[in-house]
């Protein structure tokens, strides 16, 4: 038995599947593909062969047990696989449908099949092989022992030839969990890898899932991965695995389209970030995202605007009323408006469509309005995962994503989280709100979070006018937030008050000036008076003194004239006390 | 249809596996008993001539093809169930 290491994988070229399995199907081994009718088994297997033949230089054989090869090829013409071209050399469809008039008598084996395969495999150098609808063949084999024997024989033959084989088989649907109940149950144990396709309808919405049940010697994603069958075949939804390298982060800022909002965010959104705008209906979510789209187009970046609510042209027209002119960018080809109202199907389908449209348009900025539309009827279960992958994908592609999300008015602002829980994944979350006051509804805008950027904590009033979107500071007075007319009234009242106060101040000043002047005058006259008094006083002193002098001078003269004995009036008294005078 | 038509058979076998060997001996016995010598048996070994298995779309071995008289019929297996073969191939026209 040839020892082909299981680490070697055969790429399937199926978007997402190679990631789920870490590279594809086990090379040189057999894989069982089980699914109900219409679950996409044939498409999966033909895609595997076509990719092998076209890209991997591995020619393949398709053994059709159930359907005529011609019909298969015709049915798959819708996919862009160029089967007719490949069929010339690298792809062979073997018609192995059992003939209807076949009569069975006694035991038989698959010797003829192996012989035929042997010839063909050698002829085209086949490396891949598909057995489509093995259950049809197994049904011909009369008993379990024989089925087992023939399958083992076939398996051994495949191993000997080191062919990467894919065996498809129909399954009843529900009881996929228990391999024992299946007619091909033993095959589950024989093969090295087994994949289950599931197709169910939830509330009228088709949901397809793929699950790798086993993969020998290899780790794989064990969860159900949703998939869709698109234009290029299978597209398996793939969540970010831990092993994958993180997307490159950018420090570049891109404008939100509203100048003051950019300032609030410290420069704008980050390039490649996911921005969530939540709010009730009519809170200008679309307007805010339209402003972003316009700014992106003005920078010359290719942008896509996906609207679930209205037609692209309606959005363009409606935004004109608030001064956002998108029409010229639609015309120049920078902006692509997609009305997703017409796209029906599961959230998964929508994601795939959006992804392929974005790729086609080579968009760098993407607006999804609203992302909550993903959870429309029948999609509640998957919508969250889809939103998650949308964000993951846009990040890895470096696309700046602005999603709006409708909040249910019934659930009220208490349930502030967005229904898809996008809010936890979003980098920047802007919440728009109504404030009803004095018979007015006004829009308030606040930044709930913005990772990695300093941002204002203040609620701003969002004002829409024909000149565009602007933000205004809201007025807080006495713990009350005022918006709209009330804010305007309050502001003008304040202006008046200010004016009055200013005038009053001026008046007071004049009064004070006057008083000051009066006092100054009074001070001056008092000073003069003081001087006069001082002069008067000095005069008084002088006259008194001169009179005194005159008086004493007069007495001496009188004494001299009288010639009386000189006796000092005070001395006689002292002499009488018996004391000698000192001088 | 003539009273005594000549039967032409082709038996596809897979080498000398047990099933193939048994089919051949069963066929010979049957023909010898019912058709005396009004038959031809061509044996194709798909392992030796794999191209023919592919062309003739013989995927299960052994396969017996009755080429004539018309219609062409195919029987797979070891041909052990004599009765069903006799009925299917129209041998009964002879047996009566």
C-alpha cells in the first residue's frame, strides 16, 4: 500500500472549504460526501474535478451512476468551469448508470468498472476521481456483505492507484448523526475523510450547511459552515481561524463626512475599521452613512453603498435634501449603489453577493444600510454569524465598513445593544437618539465607543439642513439637556442676559466715576481748607508769642523805669521756707 | 421468430475470479441443456481488454449479453438462478 502522507492535500478550489480542512481533501485517499437530494453533492464534486484539471494539473474522472454525463455537463453549464473544454483531455465523464433492463442472477462484482477505470485513468493520467451517487450502485448489490466487499475492493483499487477520490452518497436527511443506520455506514469507517452537506429551510429561507465529520490525521473545523452555491460554484462561509494572520492595521484616518464628528473622534474613523451607527428609524443613520460615502468619493476612493431599505436612486435623491451630492459620483463610477431589497435569500446568500459585488467594484469603503436587515425572516439564527464574517472579511480586505443598525423602538433604549450584537465587534459605535422635549423631536448623537481613539464623551445635537450635516453643542442647564428650539431659546436668552449685564456694568462704572470725581473735588477743597486753617493757626501762634514778648518786655521796662527792688515773684516764697537758692 | 433461433451470447468476465468462473460454467451447462448446439459464446475478459468494458459499459462482472435473437438483453451475476434466466431470455419458447 503506498504511503501517501495525509498531510498532503488536494486543493478543491472551493472558496472556504480548503480553509475548513486546512488545504483540501486528503490526497491519494478517499472522501465520502454525504447529503440529501439537492444538497449540492454533484456540484461540489464536479467543482473539485474541474479545479484539479484546470489549476492543479490533475486530470479527473467523473463516474456517474445516477445521471447521464451529458445532462450533468449541461446542468452545470451555468458555472464558469469550461467543462466542455476540459473534457477534451483532462476530464472524463463515465456513464455508469445501471441499465434499466438489467436482470440480476447471482453474485457479481465490480470487476468491469475497475477495468474500465483502469484504462481511462491510464489514458488521461487521472489523479482525481469522483463516484457520484454511489448509493445507486450499492442498491444493486444484494446484501450487506457484498456491499462491504465491493466497496473495500474499490477502495483498495483507489489506494493502489493513489487517486484522490470523492464518493458521494444520498442521505435521508435527519439521521445524519448515526452512520450505522445508513446503507453506506461502513463506508464512513473506511474513508479518510467524510463531509456532510445539509440543506434545510427555516421559515421559508433556504439554509445550506457543510460539515466535515471526520478527517484522519488532520485537524479541521468541526462546526457546520454555511455555504451558498453561487455563480462560481460553492462558497463556504469561513470564520476567522486562530491560525490566520491578523489583517494589517492602519493608523490612517478617514473622514466621517461630518467635520465636527471627525474632531470628536480625534480625526475620523480608522481606515479598515468597522463603524456601527445605531438608532431608531429616522434618526439620520442613512444620512450619516451617506456623508461618509460622499467623503470617500471626494477622496477618490471607490465606494459601495448597499441599501436594504430603498432603491439606490432613492437614497441618492433623498440625501440631496441634506446637501449630500452622490449623483455625480455614481455617474463617475466611484460610487456604486446597490439596492439589496431585490436580493432575496438567506443571510449567507446576501453576504456572498455583497462580497462578490465589492470585489467586482474594488471598493475601499462600504456602507451597509442597515445591517440589521440580515436578520430578516428566517435568518435570525445565522444573521449574527454572517455579520461577524462580514466584519471579519472587510477587515481582512482593509475595507472601511460603515453599518447602520436599526433599533427596535419597542424594545426601547434600554436594550441599547444592536440586535445582531455587531456592537461588540464594531470599532466605533455611534448612537443616534431622539430627545422629545417641548413638543419637539431632536436628534442627539453620541459616540458610545471608539477603539483606539480618544473621543468626546459629549452628546451632540445632529442638525440636518440643506447645507449639510452639522453638529451643535447641546445646552445643559441645571442638569437638563436642551436641544432644538429650546436650546436656541436658551441660547438667545443667555445672549440677552449677557447684553443687559454688560450695559448695567457700564452704567455702574459711569456712576462710580462720577462719585469718584465728586469725592476728589471734595478732597481738594478740604485740603485747601486745611491749609487755610494751618496758616491761621500759625498766625495765631505768632501773634500770641509776640504779644507775650511785648508784655514781658514791657514789665521789665516798667520796673526799670520805676526802679523798684528786684525780687522775683516766686523767690520770696521759697526763701521763707529757709532754703538757700542755688544760684 | 424462427422455431429454432440461434443464440449469440457474450460473457464479460473479470479474469478468473470465482464469480466469473461460476458464471461461465453455469452458462455452459444451461446452454448445453436447453439449446443443444444452437449457440455461440464469446468471452471477454475485462482485465485483458479493459477498453471493451468501457465501450460496452460493462461495469459489473460477470455480465452476460444476449446479442441475438433480439432484443439484446443483459444479465449480471453468476447466472445461478436458472429459472429467472430461462424466463428472461425467452428460452421457454424452446422448452415448450
